């Protein structure tokens, strides 16, 4: 009986979180459910790490040439009673293609002897033609959710081009990112995007390409295009109206005597 109950839970979760495939066909139109939102402490944050601004793609130690892979983690912090989560991510498909999603160990910390849905089946999807992916997981059984900080998932990308991209935790569109507590309440949270770049040092932009696209990718030359964009962002920091993460390409040596000069925000 218990096994049948668990199987029913997993099947239900799979059906709910497989809706993106149905929605993409345009046959079904749904409206979001409304949940009571409560806040009893710090606001949870869902964020992508690491932030990679790798500018010397000719250095084989960086392993950011076309055909190699790079892995990002989607972490969560300051969460209380996380029971079910669904993460939707997006990226620049001309630079990265998702190749593999692996569950993190955060929800595995549940007190439920039944474990999580990931113990029975993976609920994931990668859609490189559209530059997005999603993954979901839930505690099984009537038990509390999990607290504190940890990793929800890891996503591996195949590098398919030179350029830059945010790794966004998407909050809009069909089935955006959601966190639910053990009662079924939709939890409020903040997000922060990761960033990847494997462009030539200083080559951050160029002429519009393709024409009329609104895209200004690196063009293999450090020239006036780059200087103009850098000058517009000069002196800014996150939160400034002229902040541009693409322009933050280096900073003071950190750690000291390391020979590393990472972006400093």
C-alpha cells in the first residue's frame, strides 16, 4: 500500500511538471495557481554559481574552447521548509548548450524515509533550440521540508561558441521557477543570475550582427566598439543605472600574490 502511495505521488508530480511539453504544443492554456504567501524570516535566494568571466580562451587550463564543457550550480540560501521546487533556466544558445542536469543534495536532507522524487525518477528537460531547461524535485510523503542552504542542481554545458551569456533563473513564461513549502504555499524568493564569458580579453562587443538583430557580439578586435561600451559603464557597480556586467573584466589581484585578477564588481 505504501509503495502504491509513493508511486502515485511520483506519477502526479511527473504529470504536473511535464506540462511544459504540453504547453509547447499550444493545445492547452492554463492559469497560475494562487497560494497564500507567508514570510517568517530571511527571504530565500536562488542563485547561479559560479560566475565565470573567462577572457583568455587560448589558455588550455581554462578549458573554455568550443567543444569543452563548463558546469554551473543552482544554489539556495536562507530557506525554511522547502518541500517542492521547480527551476527554469535560460541561456544564450549560441554560446552554451545544456548537456546534462544532475540533482544536488539539498532536498536529499529530508527526514522523510521515502526520500525524494529524484530517488525514483528524474524530472528534467533541456531545450537547446530555445535556450532553456527545467528540473523539479519534491519530498515524498507527509513530512516537513528542508531548511538552510545548499545545492538544488548542477547543469553541465557544452561550449558551442565564443561570447557571453547570463545563466538566468527564469521567473516568467510558461511554468516559471517556483518553490513550495510542505503546506503547498508558494514561497517568496529572490534570484541572481550566473554569467559566462570566453571572449578575447577586452573584446566585449562589436558591430550589430546579424543586421537588424539588436545583437552586438564580440568581433575579435579590441577597438572603439569596446571602448565606447566600457566608457558608458566606467565607475559603476551592481545597482547603478549604468552597470554592465560585461564591462567588469578584471580587478585587483585576489587572493594576494595569486597572479589572479578576477572581476571585482
